[in-house]
C-alpha cells in the first residue's frame, strides 16, 4: 500500500498529491518532485528503447533508505508516482502495476469528465476514492 | 576525537604495500647513497612493484615480537583488532631489511670489511628476533662488475661473505653506482618484492596455523581477528582476490558475534572497516555491483544495531560515515574510469549521509542537555591517550561481558560523550555532505534533486544562523520551483526565506517574500496570510513586524533590535521590487483598447489591478511608463485621500487612461514599458511594485492558457453578470498610431485591358468629404513600387495626352501638386500609361493632403492620405503573320534571285474593341518592290475582334554579293489608333537561291471555250554557258494547241528565247494546261520538275464571252470569313460584309490574294 | 453498428445546431468552423487518453501519427487512413479515400462547398489528440472529390 500517490501534469506541475497524514507532507512533495528527474530521463530515452521497454509503467524510479518510488507515464505525458514504504517488502511488482492501471483508468475518467479542464488540479471525488483505496490506512 | 571519531583510520583506507626497510644508507651526507635512495623513490608509477620503502638506521629497533603463545586454552581475547596492528605491519615491521654496504670485490681491506658487514647483519637480525623478516645485503661497488662467472675473485668472495653473514646467495646483491643506476635499482626492487611476497606468505601461514587451537565459545573474537589479518596480509602480498575472500569471511564472522550494548560499537566499527575493505576491493576489481550489494547488505545488517539509546547520535553518525565513505569510494572509482548512472551515483550516498547527519543533529539536540559540565576525571581520557582496540569505550577497555563493569563509570562516560557531541559542528558536516551530493546530482542530470538538496543546504545554513548564505541558496532555487509550478514547495521555501529576512531585518527581501506568500501561488492558510499581511503593513508603516513563528526566541529578540535600528535609519526607505518574475499578491495587467488608434482619436488604455491577500490593501499611486515618455504624464493616478485607491480581496479594479498622440508619432508604435504600483507612503516606507511591459507575472501565462481552454464551460455564465474573468483578460502591450482616416473619395475609371504600346487613359477623380479645406493635395500616380523589376522599365506614365510616351517618362509620377480642395469639391485628372510589355500591372494612386482638426479640444494638423490601386492587364492589340509565296501562291521555302515573289501579311486583331488602322508600309532592305505601290491597302480599315486584315506585296530580290544565302527582308510598319501608334514588325529573313534557267509564261488571265488562247513562254539562260534546251508539250484532253510539239534549242548566256503556243480550250472551268517537258542535257541538276514550278499549271476557262457572271469566293483566313463578289471582267469588285461595306478597287495582285477554296457559278438573268 | 450511426447523426445535428443558432447573429462561417474545431479539440483530448491507455509509449512523432492513422481512425471512423505521407519536416498528409463523415453526402461536386463544416470537428479531434500527446500542431482538411479527403497536419516545433 502506498504512502503517497501523485499525478503530475505534462508540464511537470502537480495535478494531485495525496500522502499519508501521519508523516511530513512536504517531504513527500520533494520525493515526488525529485523523482521527476528519473522520469524525464526515462521518457527522453524512449526513442532508443526496444518495444518491450516502452511500456507505460516505468518501474522503480529510485530507492531511498525509507521509500521506494515507482513511476508510470501515460502517452499524454501525465505522470503517476507511487511512493511505498521501504519496509513494505511484501508488495510485488505486479501489485504496483495494477495500482497504476487503476489510477490510469480513473484518470481517464477524469479527463473525459466535461467539467474537468485538462491541466487543472484534479478534484474528482471518484478519483479520490480510488486513491484512498490504495493508500496505507491510518491504523 | 569528537568530530573525527568516525573517520576511518588512514591505515585502513590506504592501499597496503609491502614494507621494505633500507639500512646502511646515509642519505643526508653521502651523495651516492642519496642518489640510490632517490632512484628508489622517484617515478613510482604503476609499472613499478608496490613496495613502500623506508630508510632506517642500521641499529634501528624494530617492534618487539611477543613470545609465541603455545596454548590458547586460557586465553580470553579483549577485543577484535588492536588499534596499532595495521600500522605495525604497514610501517613498522618490514617484510625485508636490506643492508647497504660499500664494498668492492677487490677491496684491499676485504677481510675487515667482510666481518664488519657480518656484524651489521647480526645487529639487524637481533633486533628482528622472532620475526620472519628476511635480511638482504646490497654491496655498493664503484667498479662495473664483469659478466657472471668471469670474475673468479668475486664469486669466491661472494660465497665467503654469504657464509660470514649467514645469508643465502639469493639475498646478496651488488649495486654498481655507474651509469645505469635506475636499471639496477629496478632489478633490485623486483628481487626485494619476491622476498617480501615470501615473507607475507609465511605470515599468512602462521596466522592460519592458529586456527586449530581456537574454540568457538571463547575465541569468537579471534576468528574475526585472524581472518582480518590473513586478508590484510594478502593485500600486502597484493593477492587481492584472496584478500577479498578473507574479508568476506571476516565480515560474516563479525556479524556472528553476540551483540549487546557493551560491544555494539566495537562490532559496528569492525563491520564498517571490513565492509570498507570489501567495497574498496570490489571497485578495484571493477565489480561495482558487488560493491553496492555488499554495502546494501552492510547497511541492512547494521541499520537496526543502534546500541545505547542515550547515544543514539553515535549510531546515526556512524551510519552517516558509512554512506559518506561509500560515496567517496564510488566517486574515486568513477575518477578511475567507472561509469555511473542517474539512479546509481555517489550523490545518493552523500545525500543519505547528510540525511543521517541531520538525524544525528536532531538526536544530539534532544539527548545532549546543555549546562552540564564534564565529569572529572574525564572518562574519555586513557592512560595511553588512545584505545587498545578499535571501537571500545575508553573507560572500560577490554571489557567483553554483557553488563558494564561499573554503572557509575558508564553513566559518566555516556555523559562525557554527550557533552562532546554538543560541540560537533553538525550543520557544517551536513552542508559539506549536501554540497558533495549537489555536485554529483548536477553531473548526473538530476536538476530537481539538486534543487532539493540546495534547499536543504539553505535550511541548514538557516539553522546555523548564516542567513545570508541561506537566502542566497534559497533565492537561487526558488525560481525553479516557481517555473515548475510546485506551489507547495515554493511556499515552504519562501517561509524559510521570510524567516531569514526577518532575522536579518532585511526590509526588501522581507517585503518580497511576504508579497509572494500572500499571493495566489502561496499555499499558506488564511490565518497565516492574514498574519503576514499585518506584518507587511507594519513594515510599510516603518514599524517593527512581529516575529516569525518557529524562530527561536533569542534570535527573535536580536532581530527585533535590528529592526529598531533600521527604523531609526532615515532615508533608504524607498524600495523598488521587480515583481514580474514572482507571483505577487497584487496582480496587474494592462491593455491598449485597440491594437491601433488613428491620430485623431484619443488613445485609450486600461490597467487592471487585483489583490489576492486576505485583507484590503491601500496603494497610493499607479503609473504606466510608455515607450514615448512624454505620454507618461497622462497615465498616472495618485490617491488624494479618497477611497478609490484601495483593493478589496479578490475584486478587480480597472483604471482607464486616455491621451492624444502627437502627430509626429504617426506610423510609430507606442509600447508600455512598465507599470508601477506604489504601496506605503512617503512618510513611512515606499514600495514600488514594478512590472515590466504591460504586467503579468510568473504564473499568469499558464493561467491565461487554462482560461482559454475552459472558456467554453464558463462562457455563458460570466457574460451575463458582466464580471471580468481575470484569467481571460489579455494583455495588449503596444498600439500603433496610424494616420487619420481620409475623408475623400478617389475614383478611377478606365476601360481595361490596355493594349500594348497604346496610350492608355485612366480617369482619376478625387472628391473631398472633409469639413475643412484639404490643403496641399498631392497625387502620386503610376506603377505601384515593389512589383517585378522589369515592369518599371516597360511602363511609362504621363499627364500629357498630346504625345506618345517614350523612355524619358517615369513609371511613377510622384507628388503631382493638385492645390487645395474645398469641402465637397471634385477634381479630375487623366493619367496616361504606356505599357511596352504585356501582363498584369498594379497602378497606385496615392492622394496626400494636410488638414486641421481637433481631438478632445486639441487642435492638430494631420496628414492624411488615401491609396487606391488598380490592376490593369495589358494585351497585344493584333498579331501579324507573314508568309512568302510564289506568284502562283505556292509557299516558298527559298526565293530565287531576280524572280518575283509575293509577301503576304495577315494582321489579326486580338483587341477586345475595333482597331482603326491608319496606314501600313514596308521598309525593305535589299529587295525591291515590283509594284509601284504607295498606297496602303489597310488605310482606314477598322478591325473588329478576331478580324484579319491582309496585304500582299510583290517583291523581287537582286543577286547578293556576299556569300551568305540568307537575306534580310526589312520591316512591316503599321500605324494605328490615335494618337498614332506605330508598330514595327520585323520580317523574316529569306533564303536565296540562283536558278540556271528561268522560264515563265505569258498568258491571259482566263480563256474561253473554243477561243484561241495564246501562251508565250520566255526561257532565260542565267548561266555563263550556252545552254541546250529540249522542250516538248504533252497532249491534253482539255486543249488543242498549235506550235512546236517538240523542239531543241540553244540559248546563249544571259539571253532569252521565246516560244509561242496557241492553246485552244475545249472545256470550261479550271483546266490543267498542257504539260511542258523541259530538260537541260548540259545541266543535269535542273530538271523539268524544278523548272515547272515557275509555270502556271491551270487556267480558268469561261463558257462564253457574252454572259454576265458572278463568282463568289470564299476567303478563309483564320476563322473569319469574308465574302467577295467579283464581276466577270474584274473591272470592279464589291466587298460585302456584315459590318463594313465599301468599295474596293481590285488589282491583279489583290485578287490573287484570294485563296480559292471553293466557288460556284450561277447564271443571272 | 448502431453507435456508428449514432455518431454520424449526432455529428450532423451538432453542425446543424451550430449553424442554426448562429444564423440570427452576424457570426460568419469562420466562427462556426472554429466552434466545431474547438469541440473536436476537447473530444480528442479525452478520446486519446482512453485510446492510448493500453498502448506502449510512443517512440517518436511518426509513431504517434501511425497510431492516429490506424488505431485512432479505426476506432472513430471504422477504417484506417488510406495513405500517410510526410516530408519528414513536420508535415503529414493523411488521406482517407472514403471519409465516413462525408460518405453520406452525395459524391462529386454537389455539396462541395459544405464540406468544410463536416471536416472541422475531425480537424479539431486530431489536433486535440496530438496536443494531448504533447505534439502541438495545426490541422487542416482539403476535399477535391467527395468522399475522399486529405488532412494536413503541420507540427509546430517549440
């Protein structure tokens, strides 16, 4: 389960960031922001990559002592970032993938909402709900 | 010890090299010895064997060797590794001691010297009692040695010396100090290296041999120690593969030790050492992934081994050091050629090291209370000044059991450590690590990581109270977060920056940061914004702001006094803040109402201002600067005590300005160069918020873009409420001043297309609708500039209708003065244009005048102008085609000398209206006209579109002197239209030929049935020879004839013969004349065929003499059909046409002009 | 089948509506075209988000154009683009020999002058899709013989 989930616009500004309330929110913002370095690098390298390396899921972006940061980029260059606690070793790659799929599906719904203006912060309740389901539940 | 406690010992970090001691060298006073020593030391590159040399005196005391333990049964080790051990084997206990001794083989005092040498060897041996260190002797000799085996004395004495010194032959060397010193030295040191290898090999064997005596319960520490030692000796032996193997074993053994609070530090210290060695060797072996894996394992194993909670900072300090050392190892490997990647570079390790250092600082702050003094005696002092074993506590060295021996001492020790920790310059350490990390991330394309670390550095400087440096860093990265629109992060950085500015009492920065924290990009809560705004208002009133929360009270007090000092300081209270690149709390956008204004209209511009802060803001002045500063005075608004200069939160205010442009600015652009809003007052502090251009800030472009996209959704709603949508307000930062709209009408009338070369008339009418007199009206007329270049050479314009234009007339007539034009007055002019080439042309009619008018009560003198253009096509009026035919109307491809032929011209009108042809004439060059014609047949002919006018000329060409066989014909001149335009058509050249024999017939133009038809043939000899001619007339059905049927005759050069025949037609209509066969036996090139072309082939035979006949010929030329009715005797011909009917006196030639296509005959009654 | 017809009917009605509602005012043809184009833009933005959800990341611009010609066109218009040409300098010409939205109009020249309004939405659709994929462009359409149609995409380099 994630400790922080973020959606980042094409132009790299945040559209949505949600983190567990128990920890320093700012720190997660920085973690997500710095992870964009790796995302950008991976996106820019796509031309050279083989077809199998061109999936939307970017995998583990970089590990820190405390967190694992995973990335995903849609074809519209919107980025999803999921931060997971390093101690959470039970989480498999497949589960991370399916979390991203869920996020992407929900994001697509947001994009198709006539009341949403692409590029604006996401305020959708439905999207919020999906994200809540993936976050570490405060115990 | 405090700060450097965690530094790895240098003997651990260096690369171990075999230690060889050199004795018997006097490097100070003996030049030869000095040179030898230098040769050992100089140029120790990678190709030299890895040995560390040291010069020691001959009687040097080497460390004593402890007596060998015979049994480990009762031995309980006190620690893992002695602090002196590594150094001992690197620098104190040599693998080999070399004794240098000056002795030549033929030394006269050989005996004495031999025994002296033996004594010296003995001294060294005694000092090394119990060690396996080898001894070698090097004889320094003056003479070059003979090749081995030749010097019998030498080998004998060498054996004797070895014997005396108890040396093996392999340990005795000779060093002649001659030319090749370095070569000898290299050979020597290679030999030394072999000895050293053997030494370390035996050392390894020795340590290994201990193993069998050890047991697992009491000697666990020794297992680690021994493995470490074996590994270290392997390194000295340069056997890094095995060294790595033993270190790895040592590493797993160290973690097998039973860990408890008292030995935790020792275990971690040793684990750290061994880990360092392993990682270092892995990098050295170019297996960085192994190094990283080992390090991760190490961290995972040690992370939780915190040890005493009271000394938690020790653990974090140690962790920090682990990361830092690994980062350094990694970095060093990169310098040696390893490639790192974005996600795996030394930066991460430095960053993590910094992170642990930050934790350490926090823990230290929590655990180390101030005010407690160091207990006496200092429990950290040891009798030797250092520790016996790595990682032990000074107050209980060698203690290995679980519980501390003395709880009191333990407490005092911990307290002492805490007190020491207090003095550690944590921030300095953190900043150094962060700065290392920044350098790395910069290298590996991680700009955001770099910014993040710089923020941390800034914050650390803030904690270290170095606010200037803090602000410098924070200010530097702020814009990155602003441009990427990470408002949450920007707000956090601004908050820290504001604190720094407050604590330094830096007014300008304080205002700048406040301004942005109040702005729409700030994510602060309302109450915080409210607090900041109140403070800002205080600062504007030159009062001391409240302290920022989270500043410690002592700093706040200091800051308050600084602010008080600032307040007292008079002057320097004006601040201008460039807000364009921020997201300030007052937004400003300006626009000219229109992208252009006529000079007789007032220029209007609007400035929109809006505040995003929680409370209303007052401002005192709003001023717009324009590119022409003279207008600035009209674009200022200042408060004069009323309410109107106050901005309510969220509401947009609009200020309108208008001014009259200067007439000399017509055609120029007026730009807004800046907008200033003045906050505060002259009595307190003045802050000018200054926008470049027409406003907008770091965030407004994106907001405007989003607004455009979402306009569809909001659209209707806001329209109704007439409320301005701030985001969709667009900036119009410049406007053009354009000339006054002319109130005149210009009309052009003409009848296109224009004909090539004609004087084409364009009627120009100008009428004034002005209310005043239009003065100084000027017309510029002609070809519009900027068209194809050659058009200007083929176009002529004039006002003069009386003469045809020529090259002297321009393509554009500039500034024709037309005088003044009263209101309502009309003026006309005719402009004539002559176009020498065909095609499209654009003609310009530009009318300029000046007029006086008033704008907003101001009298101005305006220049107005109006342009009218017209596109005119020029076409050719007619096409002329020319052909040469024989007198029989057969097309000629060449013309015979002195024989008449016909030139026929067709003039086909392509003009859309009738063309009046004035006259036409031929200008011949070499040829002569056969007909004395002066009168053009085309005179006064009017041609309709598509009609054709033809002429025919009978010409003859005299012999030409020059050799070329072509001859120029001349020109056909046609004059048309009025005023007269003459068009000259150059006629084609003809090819000339000479004929040897010319024959032509003389016969009536027609015959009558059964009436005699006399035909006379003239045969001319045109050669210089007598020609024999054979002539024969072939019989014909249509004629009977009388005359010589067959004849042979001779014609003299240049003379002529005539043959007369009387033909008697038998049938009416066109009849083929009897064929004449002529041959010239002397001139075979000329045959009947070539001659026959000069003769008529047919003749028209009429039925009877008396009847009146009408024939109608159809003349077909091009597509036009003209009917000719011709009376039988050719005395008169009447030309009838639908359009024109006129008398046409026919001549023989003009009748021949008719092309007999078909005819019919009818009898009239 | 039904959804296909539905889209066409809806598209036709949208055009009718836009033109009818503008008739009263002085709005000229250009504005209506812009309106339709903007509608297409927003629809394209959303649509491409759905269509590309399960495709691999695009390699380059050409890869994107191929996707538009094949998958995207098939989803929207039930057929692929017949011909894609490029000058390799940012201009792509997509040719559809039987463009769905024109196929119900009589072939030939009869309604040629009305063609632009039936193409505006699609131009926007393509522009919106490309824009959301990070490619800024100008899309224009050209018809000479109905129902064939050429869309020209001009990439705007930053």
